[in-house]
């Protein structure tokens, strides 16, 4: 089961507010985190809440930036610019040596 989990593709949706500083920082931080801890095993979809407000409403996004880890399950939600790497890793379930 561990081998299967290590090959899992992590799918993320990052809800941002256009080019705000926090949204830009979250985008950069998520990209760096994925490249380091999930090389070749991630997909990131950036959703601008100003361009697609219906998607933000559907996911009950109340603040930006907000990261949703869609898969593997369970779905996890993190609000903020993702600068606290250890906390982000723990929330996403990546602190157990998945790297």
C-alpha cells in the first residue's frame, strides 16, 4: 500500500485573488513545495476568484489564497500564503517521509 501511495498524483486547487501579493506568494510557495516534495507527482489548478466567482462559491471559499488538496483523499484546506512549510506539509499529510 505504501508504494501505491507514493505513486499517487496530488491534485491541488489554489484559489487566488488575481495578482494580490499573498496570492502570488502562495502560488510560488506551492510550486516550490511540490517540486521539492512531490516531483512529477502533482497537478496544480489556479482558480482566480474574480474571474470564476461561481467556483469559489461552490467550494465555500471565503478568503484567498485558499489551497484545496483534492486528491489523494481526504480533501484538505489551507488558508494563507503557504509560507509555513512544515505546517503545510503536516496538513497535506506529507510529513511522514513521502518525499
